[in-house]
């Protein structure tokens, strides 16, 4: 099985951050939440708050309006072009996308790309809480094993960061993606 990180790997940029800007431009009242986001980001930088809690707090206002699913479709209508060409060239329908981005957000682009397998951060859309394990670093491997079984093997893994070591080290072949250039790291 081949697995791919999404942001900065398949998608040029950080998709959920781009989505937050996209929605804020259409719902300007969300800009009032910007001071909270800045404080939380600083707390994360100082390691005073976990990544999981950072995500929960930052996502909170974006889960509070009725038409979020319509905004997701509109976002991907506009931003689908940011899917990198190298991935389009090697895509197989049995690829796995595994990402820390919210699953409900990535489902639309996976459908458009014809990707059948998606493992991403599960968010309780009523409470805004991340469902454990958080699909980040070692949580990706835990979610992979929970989905495909303890005996499942990973043939290839593609990522933009060597901090994705848990997945890279489990794959038979690891690939690093930087600005659309794919380099095998092992």
C-alpha cells in the first residue's frame, strides 16, 4: 500500500489554514476570533498547549455555522488546482491519504481525486473535540493499524516533513516531497 501525507505533499500549502482564510473572507465576523488564534499559536510555539488542543480551539468557530459543508465544496471548487501535478501523474485509486487535517474536510477532495482510502483527524462536529488517536505523528501509525490491521504493511510513504518519522520508518520506501520534487529517503 502507498500512503501520502496531504498538506505540503499532495496539496501545495496547508489546506485547512487556506480554508479558514476562505471562510473568514466570506464570514468577516470570524476575524473577531483572530486574537484567540494568535494567542493559541503562541502558546503552541512555547509548548504550553498540545497540538491536539490547539486544533480543537482553532477549529471551534468554523464548526459553528450550518453551511460548512457547502463552504467545503466551494473551497475545493476554487483550490482543487493546488493539487500538485506529480501526484496526479502517479495517482492510483487504492492510494491512502493520511493527514492531520479534519476528515470531514478532506472527504470532498478525496472523492474528486478518486482516492478510496482516507485516514484523517476525526472531529466530533458537535463538540469540536478531536477523537483519539489524533492523526498526527505517531497517531497516524496507530490509526493506520486500527484501520488496516496489525499485519498491514506500508510499501511507500510520501511526506513533506522528516518529523513524520513514525510513518517513514514503518514504510519499506520513504519519500520526501519538497516543492513538487519527490526524493527517496530510504
